[in-house]
C-alpha cells in the first residue's frame, strides 16, 4: 500500500502501523508551532504589562474600568492639580416646622379619644381661623391610644386608664410671630410642644450658591499652589460634587415676663440663621 505506513498481517486480519519517522516529524512541527505561539504571547504580555500595572495602581483594579496607557496617564497626572473646595453661607430662615400635639388621659379608651378629639379641634380652629393656615400646612404625624398601668407588690400590674395622643406638624412662615403662635397653641389646648425647627424652602437655590462658592474656593487654592510651584493655572479638567446640604437651626426658647409684671408670659423665640455648606473636588490643568 502507498503512503508512509507498513502493512503486515496477523492471522487473517490486516492492520496499518504508522511510520515512526513521519510521526516524529509531525510532533516536532507541533512543538515548534507552540513555541512560536508562546513567543508571540510573551511579547504581547511584555508590551502591555507596564501599562496594565500602572492602571491597576491608579484605579485599584476595579472591574469594568477602561484601561489607560501608562504614558498617557503619566502625562495627564504631571500636568494637573486636584484640590477640594468648600462653600459656606448663612441665610435667614423662611419657614418654621412646629411639632405640637394634645395628650388626654381618661378611664376608658373611648373617653380618652373623645377628649383628644375635642382638644385637637380647638387647636385646629385657632390655626385655621386665627392664623389663616391652609390644610397643607397641617400634617398629622402621630395618633395613638394606649393603656396606662400602675404596679404594686400586692396587686401587681393594675390598669388605671388610657391615654390618647394626636400629634401634628405645623408649617409656619411668619417667623417673627413664632412665639405668639406657640402661646396660642397652649391656650387652645395643645399640651405637647415637641420643638421647632427653622429651615428654608429655597434649598436648591442656596445649595447651588454654596457650590459656586466652593468652586471659587477651590480655584483660589489651586492658584496659590500653582504659583508656589512655578506653574500657571489652566482650565478646569473635572469637577466632582462631594455633597451640599442645608443645616436647619434648632429652636431656643425662653419665657419673657410681660411689661406689666403679671403672671402671664410671652414666649420669646430666637430663629438664628440656617447654615448651608457644599464640598467639591476640582481638577485643574497646569501650564
């Protein structure tokens, strides 16, 4: 038979035995091919290893990140400066949030609920008719009825009655009359005042103003560093907002006696100012 093989007979069956020389040549060619492929792989690794290491060092090897060649990254880092800017301002509050409520105790839950409803209606009437507040300015924040107990060694836990509570949040915009409103709430039957928070309804506007001041602050720092390093400050390359927020003012209350010296007193409220702060990181080009 033709080809690189030997034909031999075993009994009545014939088998083809591959030529050892041909097989050896084939294996040798396969090894040379693998070696050549390995050289290509090693060459590719050697060319990219430096850039990959540089990128991993900068990005922490985060998944999904786009690789940057070391030469390009180095050039960018050498000609930029990153600084953090802070913008602060204080503004006059334009709204107060007052937490108030009625708390009534009675022998039965029904009596407690009825008493709380009556008290709350009196408070609501003063707020709407006396101060002209709209429904949107009154929000119920809590309502519950719960049993009250006393404990003695002889009788153990004994039910003594029930408490009904109705809590509301009042949005109040006449800041200079906040003390007068608090006095009216007490007179109408509100026996819970949970506190007053002075805030602003112009948060977006003031936060944007604080961010602008933060950018000015960052530019001032960058210019000082550029001059100190003998360079010139270039345009902004990147801005990252780290946060902007309005910090409401907490109520401080005191009782002030009337001029007549009578037993009555007026609540005096100091609204203070609302603080706004913003932080951002700015990258500038250096020339």
